[in-house]
């Protein structure tokens, strides 16, 4: 009889182990409530506790809500890389820097009950279990909001009499970190007439991330009225650029305008979502725009650089765009994507150094993070990836026939400066390199 009893007891225990979720075996959860959850990596080196501390479970929002989450660790703490938030399982926002708090624009969703979730991504690549609470939206939004505004490029403000038009440019900065605020303070000190934002609102360019990481007065949003944007790959982080289009009132993929006596062209360089070869609509539009432009001073800006010595590397699929720009004597190309500063010598369509060629800048230094330079190239006039020295923005003083540039660091010094001449389409291509005339 005892043998039979032991048999059934063993069978019961085996069955219980088999039926238990595998996650409970490697990632035990012992939360006091849904708002807090404990989890651990397979190594069991530590336990991370994620809590949604505000609002309370079951709260009703009649306007924007403030969301706050915390993570505490017992054991060997690898550090927290980011906190990620979801609503009904759909990605909302990533917060890279404590305190992990943000504004939730509740009227972006129709009224109803939702599950708000938070998880921590640790620096050892472990993703914690999600803390969850219930929230109720009651803002009067019964159908999804639709932005029917029409984007109109700004020509910026008018400089004082006798003063040049001041253009500022930076990208890869809107992630909510302190360095982003410092970069925008630097830009403010330039007193620019116009700002070009060269793409990427982190992590995925959602409407909530634009409201929190781009729009506040402490970030790039303070310059919205004098900003002409271009789209980055992180603005497509949820599969489309709906957040970018909404924030910028249905900005088109590519557009042009005149400001400060110069011609400006913004392009979409994200070739995974838009064709950039000579048969594409964007290329053909660019071809027409350049042909109609009689201004010898032209700036073209887009997110991905054709050439780069940074970790991201250049984009060979943009070669046709680059050749078209150089054929039309475009003065400057301004890019981001690689998180460091690079200035290339003026180049022709084949990438050869030529004094009447096009000068490329990479300004992915807006404050989100810095990357290291991966290689060298004799065609690079100056580059910096020094942390935090390389964080900064490009300042351009635009004159009728040239631009004077200063790359300014948040730590104080001007790292790179000089003068770049405009050339008309009738200027012959020179076969030798002449040094830049520095200001």
C-alpha cells in the first residue's frame, strides 16, 4: 500500500513540474501586486523589481497623465539601460534616463480601459517581466484623432540689418537625456534664424515620444517655429513614421524652400521605406527641383550619410542621389545617423576630392549618445567622437556666395571652423585639390 502511495505521490510531483510554465523555472515571479513584479535572469545573479509607482491601479484620466516607474535590484546589478512602456501590449515610449517618468497624451487613444505595462531592459540584455496596471481614459475622444493640418516649411526669422543668416543643425538628439538639453541650450546661444533637425526621435518616433523627448521647452521643441525637419530611421521605429508626420503636420517625405538667400532641400534617405534610385519618384522630383534652382548656394539635408567613417558606415544605395547633387553643384550636404561629428573634403560624384565639389557634414551629435569612429579616410577633413566633447551642433553663417561654419561643442570650444564657397552649375570641375579657405 505504501509503495502505491509513493508511486502516486511521485507521479503527481512529476506532472506538476511538467505542467508548470518554463518561465517560472528560469524567471521566478513573486510580485506583491500587479503594479510590481520581480524577475531574474537565468544566471540568478540578481533580482530586478519593476514597479509602476504612478498612477494608482484603476485610475481614470480626463486629461494627460503622468506615468512613473522604478526598478530596484538585489544582487549583482548590471545597470538599467532603459525602461519601456506599453499600452494594451502596443509600444508607447522608451525612457533612457531616471527618473523614469513621462507624460501620456491620453487623448491620442479613444476612451476606454487599457492595461499599462512597464519593463526594464538591463545592460546585460536581460528584459524583466512586465509590471501592469489598469487605466481608464475619459477625455471625450470617441474616434481616433486625425491631424488634417498642412505642413508649410518655415524660412525662419530675419537677421538684424548687416548680419548674416544663422543656421543651426543637429540630429540624433531627442531621447530625453541631459546631453540633449545641453545641446539645445547651446543652439539657443547661437540665436539661430533657422534650425535643421536631421532626424531621429528615440526610441521609435511615437507621438508620445515626440511630445516628451522633442517638444518640451527644455529640448528641441523650443525651436519648432523655426525648424525644418527631415526623417530618421528611428522615426520609423514602429513600422511607419506616423508620429513624425503627426507632429510636423503631415510633412512630406521630401520638400524644398528658400531661406537666408539659400535654397534648401530635405530628403527621405531611408531606402527601406522609400526608393532612392533614378527611377524613383523622390529622385525624379529632386532632379526637377535642382534643375529649376538657379541659386548657386544650396543645402541638402537627409538622415543617412552616403559616406561615413563611423560605426554605422556609409550608405552605398545613396550613390545616385550623391551624384545628382554634385552634378548640380550643391554646396553642402548635412546628415546625421552616425553619432559623431565628421566633415568631409569637397568631393565630386565619384568621391574624388575636388575644390568645387560638395562638402558633407555628419552631425549626429544632438545628445542621445555618441559612437566611436570605426575607420579613417584621407578625404575626411575633421572628425571627433570624444565623449562628451563631440556633443554639439553646427552653426552656419550664410552669405550670398559662401558659408562660414563652426562646429561647437557643449563643453565650450569650437572644434572645427572654416569657409565654404558656393559654385554655380556652370563652374568647371577642377581636377586638382585646393585647400579650403578658413575663416
